[in-house]
C-alpha cells in the first residue's frame, strides 16, 4: 500500500534555518543544518535501497505559497502568502510503498528523530494512506 508521509513546519522554522531566531524557533547553525540534511539523505537512501521510496520532496517556505480561487467569470483570484509566521504547513513529504502500516510507522518514527537545535519545535510526522482506487467506488 502507498502512504503519504509528511513533515510539518512554519515560516518561522524556515527563517530559523537561515539563521533568524524567533520566539517560535531558535536559529540553526551550519553544522546543525548539515546534520539534518545528512540524516534525511540517509533516510532517503535507505528507502531507495529497500524499494519503498516512490517520491520525496522538500517544499519551499510558506511565504511563497499562493491560494487560488476563481471569480464569477472563472478568472483566477490569487492570494499571496496566506500563512502566518507560525502556521504549521507541510514542509516536505515522501510517497512510500510499504507492506504494512507498522512499517510506515517505523519509518515515520525514524524521520521524527531527525537532529535539530535544542528548543526547536517538534512536530508529529503525518501518515496518510494513498487512495489507490481499491474502495467500493473502484468497481
């Protein structure tokens, strides 16, 4: 079964990774950033080697987000930067193909252990099964 595994973050966390501390998140040092990237690359390498990795991506900072709706004539209406500095959003994701829910939980627990500076906010790792059309609507 496929699963979407997501890590969360806020604009303040992205700012902290660029060295700007706030009441929400302490500034990251270069060695802390290198340790985080090395850890995540190791997770990705292991998932690739096991054949469980379908896709993985980090997402750009929430300040670059746009919400789009349509006006009464179908034209796009764009709202720039709709999130506040501490609103949690998806910061990155993996699409994994795992044999069991327990296996994907093991992977999520490993992701949750990613190194970060003392005092940085801890977010849960979110797991959502991917609908592969196997439900009653599929037939």
